[in-house]
C-alpha cells in the first residue's frame, strides 16, 4: 500500500456502488489528506455531491456507504463528521508496510500514468543571433521540469525547441551586416550589437525597413546569398544556446531543435489549405483568419507574399499532431502570447489539425521582477544575460557553502557543490512560485539555507546522507535488511503520511502543469523530517530495532527528496 489515497478511493468506490447501485459506480470518493489531523489522516468528501443526485441528506449517504465499507488491514473504523465528511486513520501496521514498499520501489511510490500519451512540449525557444537573457529563464526551467515529470510518469515526451530563426529581425540583421561589410565570422556579442543597430535603423529609416522586409521574402524563397548569412549566425547561436543548456542542466539538445525555419517548406501548403477550407480569407490583399472572439484577425500571409508567425505556428501544430502523433501539445510561453496562441489553436481546431483527443495547453507564466518590483534588468536598463546570472549564482553559492562547511570539504568538492547549489537555487526560486504570477528575484532569499528554498531542500538531503555516513550504514541495503518499520511516535506517523503523498504530488504536476505543487510537497516533507529527527533519535535510538526502523524512514525520505528534486531538474548533493 504505497498509495493510501488510491487504496481508500478503490474501497470507497466499491462501497458506493454497493450502497446505491451500478449507476453510481463511477462517483469520485474525493479522498484527500485531512487538513485537521486530530480528526484523522484522510477525509472523503463524496457525500455532499452524491446527496444532490440521490435526493437524500448527506449524512445519511455517508452512513450508507460506511455501512458497506471494508477497511480491514488498512484503517481504523471510519468516523463521520458534520454533514457527511468521512474520516480515516490508517493502522500503524498499514503505515509500516507502506514504508517497506517504498524502500523496495525504485519509483518511491510514484505510479506510471495510465494511459500514457505522446506529449510535445514547446519550451525555451530563444530568438537566435542574440545572447540568451533572463527573459528566457522561466520558459526553459518550467519546460524542463514538466518534461522530466511527464517522462518519469511514462509519457512519450517530444521536446520541441521552437527557435526563433526566421522573420523580420533576420532580414534587418542581414541588411546591417551587408551595409557594414561584415562578411567574415562574427561572435554572438557582435551580432547583438549589429542587431541593436539594425533595430534602430528599422524604426527610423524607411528605405532600410523596406530592404529588410524584402530580405525576409528572399529568405523564405531560398535565396542562397541570404541563406549564407543566415547559416553563419544560426551556427553561432546554436553553440551559445547549448552552452546555456549545459550550464543549467536542462535536457534540451541539438536534436530537440525544431526551429521556425524547419516549417518554411510547409507554409504555402498551410495557407492554401486554410484558404481552400474557407478558414482563411483574403482581406485587403492579405490572407487572414477571423474569429468571433477577437477583432484583430490572425495574419497568415502578408500582401507582399511573406508568411507570419501564425502560419509557422499552425504548421507546427499540424506537424506535432499528424507527424509526431502527439495528443497533448504543451506551450511553455509567456502570458503576452495568450491571444496569439488562442487564435492559432482555434484555427487548428477548425481545420481538424487539433481534433480530439488532441488538445493544446498554453502554460502561462509571469515575469521575473527586481527588488523594485519592475522587470529585472541591469542598472543600464538592459536584460540580464543568462551566462552572467549563472556566474553570479555559483559565486554567491560558493561563499554560502564555504561558510556552512568550514574545512570539511576540499576545494574541488566545494566547487562542485557550489555549482549544484547556485544553479539549483535559481531553478527552485522560479519553480516554487505559482507560475502564472510574477516573482521577485532575491539573491539572499533564494540562496538561504532555511525556508522554502532549493538550498534548504538540498541541505535536508545531505544531512540525511550524513546520518548514514556516521552510522557506517549503506542506505541502499536497508530495503533488503530492514525488519518491521515501527510507526509509534506522532512525528514518525506524520513523516510516513508525508512520504506517502509523493505520488499524488507528482501526479498533480502532470495534471495541472504546475511545478510549484511538487516544490510545496518537498518543503513539507523536509519539515516533517526535521520534526521527526528532533523528537525521534536515530543513531541514539533506545534499541536496535527502533534504530533500524528510523534509519529506514530516513532512507525513504532521502530517496523521495532526491527523486523530487531530480524531477525539478535540481541536483541533490550527498554532502554540503
């Protein structure tokens, strides 16, 4: 019994069917962890909903179900509170067996999803020819956490790095390179400067803007001179992106790149199909898709023949559902793109490219703010480059690690741990917040060794591992050697109940696409272990049986913390 919610739900479902017949066999028992532990470990809230459909008082419904409920071997006889809340307190023997099951399970009680799906996740997607900056942080980190979680649950996840390597900005950049005679190799920093110059000219010089737009049409038509320039800065940009991904420890590789340019050969067909099906119409020389919800249409093809971002996004939807076979399309894209994506999804549904069971979800996220609660930028007003941000994270973490570890670690060990802590702190500070909200980037808070932070969780894991080093015990051996796990103290019970919630927390991330739910769970788990460790001596337990039992609880906690952090893309150091 590694999943008490699932076990209780199954038994309640059988009792509901026995009480009210097969027509109610699918009723959700609504089993949840109890918010008030004094009443029990879990609570089922099915009675109110069933009462409405049955035309009976909720308490009478609860009583009828409880009369037919078998909880033998799992829980004490349930109690009914208020209008029909059914409370359960698990048996110590059930909790003991659950811990043993966790220790024997490499998945630490996290069940695989049924059914598994093919999921295409569109994330990171920086615009090329510019250094990645803090504006790319959230999409990259959130997308990576969702990729790891869905993959672990057994879904086939196809990473789609929809790099911005096409469009007007590249026409501008190429014209600038030609004008300044930059025909040799250029660095990404040079491209950044050239792009800023080109952007200024585009807004102030009408003839330059016209040439830039014409250059885009040449790109889309396959002009070799234009593509030669384009290939040069694409190669340099790919190198830079890979460096950032390696430093962040995200899963994206060159094989995951499916840039805007990859869809260029498909755009004419997409436009033609939309027009043939009368989803798109010609309006003032341009091909557009009107929708009932928005006054401004989705632009598919400009009057000069150039295609737009919407065309590329529609081609991507068609490719992901028809070629990749994805039934779930996840777009980890900032909130300002909400209307655009909604229009794209609407057009794709009308074309049949996004027909059930296929569906698309926009994973919205807010902005990263500075201490002044404005967009986090340098003092000069520029976006903070990711390489510089990560450098500072590791440097600050190194100071924290040196302060906490003293002479216990070698310089080489401290360097490795500082990288794990610094990068982990940046990631966790992002993921621990509800993604739809803005959050304030605060170095002191995110690198703190207390509170809901990455370093706190990493330290909790390292502290548990230190217990085993002092005990001279291999934690991995406990699954085979540990006898009965004793759950006698309140702190032991609270820790076990928290451990048993890992599967539910991971499933919630997959269901809601909100990584902060797993962060909250891990923080609560670390706090439960701290309370257990302070009130239940492990190495100085009163007898060997209790010592082994508490070591087993410690090992299960360490495994849960390490697994949870890995699903967030964060390392769990053995020492700190």
